[in-house]
């Protein structure tokens, strides 16, 4: 066992028959008796036997993925019909076929498990622009029950039609042929036209009827008749008269089957008939059919001992699902299967390379993304960084301009406010001859009033205004003359900006007309544009 | 040419695979080391860019404040020209006085002391009605030039009753020489 086989999911091939279930894992197999409920599902005992056989034949390790179970279904309930659809792309085939099934089957396609095969490989459409398909369909409930049962055992089930698997694909020029598979009470009959499956029927005659006929002929019970038939099939020694009696009975009994196989008068007959079965008596039936239908060629099952579980359908199923390029002739699917290039959707499940590649790309992207980000984003980041550094260089300029303007603003002295306060404080009849102010807040007022008391009032009002921190009367000189007056000279110091902040000093002056818009300092044409700012005098 | 036996072919094949694996590992490690260095450099750049960005963002407030001051003072320091700012300021003063109805008097300009960040001083005299004089004074801080009024003298004009004479002493600041300076407590 190689290392990879430890991780390989198990595969199993199964044929469901009306009376039995046959399983094979490629090396060993089992044959189980089966009984079915009315809904087409196995009864409890059959289910238990089946689950036990699955566990024995394909034990699954905990680290292994779910196994694949290829299941061939009997003809009971399967409808096989040729369907033509317009030549179209591969992805639309299922849609067109679903429309045809909707029109031609009594049950809508969503209640069916169905599949198709295209005999001519789909490449060449017919001259009328149609493509020929063979569609097989069965009610989906029994198939779903089986799929659920297999899923519970850890298998993904893929279903096919057993009748299409019992003989190798026939060549297109093989003419009409027929495949018969002998059951206990019925025989599956699949007719081929030029190598293409056309009709699937269940004929009401089986090996059980043959046993009954022999038992009646020999006046023996069924077990004895069955033993006699088996001995005849094996070629065991027996009296010639008994052999002739049994052989004649077989030929007479098989005539019923031959009648079911015969084509109506006028229709082309079969060129070949293939007889299969899971018991050695099938060889007897094939020989009898050859005698009844002579000169028609009838092929019986190959000589040799039947191995457990390896029925003709299981062998065909295994052959169709292993090896490169192999595929199921018809895959019955409940849900739309992934579209495949072969058209039938019945190929061996292959490794989804597309998803593997996508996953690999994602992982690689995950690992390489930080490096790719560095590789791709570096030039962009360098450009951004250069821009940011350029902005950073401008930050110092912003600081410089802000500080400059802040200085200019902070050094705008409140000359207008001082004039307003002095004008408000001046008593009636007083005259301010001179008013001097400087940036340090020193104010000097010169003038006269008519009476000495007005000087006091004037001074008190200046103090009460809250604008000045100190008002000093430096000189008060009464003038005696034609009109009496008192000359005065006051000095004061205005308060700091914080103390002046809360004062309400008169009406707000309207904004003067802007002498310059955003770039006012350029709005006024220089008197001497090219001149320096050297001293000038006018 | 001598034909290799299957054993020799197998040996050559194994040797080739070994060399290929060695080269792949050698250059792979070097390549990854280079990529790692590039990534580290990129991360350093990202950190630097983030630091710079946060620094620039702190300046948004200052830029807004600057814009408000520029709007209020009608002054854009970046457009001041050292060579012509005194002349332009003088012209703007005279234009503002004349447009306000003042009659111009003497105007004197002087070069600033080199130790100060002053471009020069302007002594300006004008005469007119009190309302015109006060309007002119109110307009001084919106001239659009970096002017600080050093002193103001108001006095009666002898040419007529109700006439005022204003004498201004202004300092024109030099933005080019500007460095950090504590504001005065005027």
C-alpha cells in the first residue's frame, strides 16, 4: 500500500436487483438477499445487511474522505426514451432535455432522477440541426432513499442503469440487438438500434418460471427441479432421458421468453441477442433461445464460476468507472450534475483541478500579498511621502505667517477706544487741545474747561470708564481774563488687553471699505514699483 | 555519443533534481530575504507617512486660524515684497487718507535699525474733520500691510474751527526677517 492510498477514499460498485443486492470493492464482493417496501426502499433487515456489507467491504478510516459508491439500478420503474434537441452548447443541453422531459414524460423533471447519453458523441448534429439523446428517468424518491442510506454509511452514491452496463458498448453499425438479463420472475430486456439503447422493458418471465416448468415436468418439488437445472447447467452426469426431458422443458418454457423478444411482423429482427444472469441456468436459457430463434445468434454468459458480488452489471459498472476516459453510459442525477465535456455527466469523478488551482492561487496570494503590497505600493507610498514632506516644509511657513500676523494683531493699540472714552468723559464746554497716545498705552491729554470742578469730573469719568489704570492730573491752571477757564494736562495709562476685554466701548464701527481683497497689499499700485523702500520725504 | 544506461540516467536525473532543489532553496531564501527587506522598508515608509500625516493634520487648525487672521487684517504675508513694502504702505496710507477726506501733510520715511525686524518707519501727517480722522484711524489695521502704529497725536488745526490734525508714527514690519517673538502687552 502506497502512502497516498492511506488517504484515498474507498470506492464500491453495487447492483440493485429485485431479489438481491450485489456489492464488490474491486477485490471482494458479497451477494445479499433483498426485500423491498412498497415505496421502493429496502426493508429494515435488508438495510441492516446492506450497511454491514458496506462496512465490511469498504471500511473508511476517520481521516479519509467520503467514499464513492457506484450503484446500478434495475429496470423496474426506469423509462428510456430517445429525445432530440436543437444543436446547442453543452451547458444548455440539460435545460433543453428538461423541457423535452416536461413535454414527453408524465412526471415533471424535478420529480425524476434522470440522465442522458449522446450516442454520436454530440459533435456532429444531424442534417436537421438536431442532436439525438437517450434519456433515462426514474422516480426520484426511491433513488433519494437509497442515496440517503448510502450517505449514512459514508458514501456518495452515483446511480446508473444496470441494463446499459451489462454489455460493452455496441458499434453504431451493429444493427438491432437485444440484451436479456434473467431474473427470478422477470427478465430485463434492453433493445439496441444501431448500437444505441432504444427500449428498456421488463418481461414477465424469469428463471423461477423455468424451475416451475421443470418441477411440473419431473413431478418434483422446486428445490429438486432447481438442483436438476443446476446440474444440467454444470454438465453433471445424469441419465440421457432425464437430460432430454429437462432440455425439452427448458426449450418449451423459453418459448414464452422468445415470444416477448420477437419483433412484430415486418419489423427488422435482431441481429444478436445477449443473455446474462447471475446463475448458471442463464447458459441453459441462452442455448434454448438459440434453438428457438435459430438462425438468430444468441450469446450466453461466459463460461466459468460467478464470483460473489461481481454480476455482469457490477463488472460493467466497474469497467465504466475506472480508468482514464471511462464514464457511465447514463448517470441518473437528482440535482443537475456538473456539465462535462462528454455530455452524459457520467464520468469518473476527477480531481477538481480548477478549484485546486484557485485554492493554490488564493494561498499564494495570502502568502505573497504583504510582499506584493510592498513591491506595488512602494512607489505610490514614496510619492505620497514626498508630497507629505513637501507639505511639512510648508508647515514652518504656516507657523511663521501665523506668528507674524498674531504679532501684528496683538500690537494694534486701542487708539479709537481711547479717543471714544476721552470724548465721552469730556465735560460740556471743555476743549481738548491735544491728545497723544503711544503703543505702550501712555495717553496725554491737554485742553481746558470752564470751571475747576469740571476738571475733577473729567478725571473721575476717565477713571470710572475702566479703560485707564491710572489718571494723573499733571497740571491744572486757572486763567483769569476775559473768559475764565481752567487749563489742564492729564496723563493716563490704559489697561492691558485682558482687563479691557469686558468693557463695552461705544457702538461698533462699520467695516470700512476694503482697500484690498485677498491680496490687498498688491491691490494698491506702488508709487515707485521698482524703487527700493529707502527714505522718502514729501 | 555514448548511450547512458538506465542506472546512469537515473543517477543524472536524481542529481539534476538535487541541484534544482538546492538552487531553488538557495535563491528562494535569498529572494524571500530580499522581499522581507523590501517589506520592512515599506513598513518603515508607512510608519513615516502616518507620522507625517498626523503632524500635518495638527496643522489644519493653525491653517484655519491663519486664514481667519489673513481675512481680518486683509494681509497675506506671503505676498509681501521686501523691496517695495514701505513704498506700498506709504501709498496705501495716503490713498486711505485721501479717500477718507483728509488733507495730506508731511510724510517722512526712515530706514529701520538693523537689529530690529522692522523694515522702516513712516511719520504721517494729515488734517481733516474729526469724523474723517477717526475713520482713517479705524482703517489703519486693515490697510493690508504689516503696520504697527507706534504713536498717535491729535491736535486742533489752526486752519479752521473743528479741524483736527493727526500725526502718526508707524512701524513697517519686515516679514522676511521674522522670527519667533513674544507679543507685546499693549
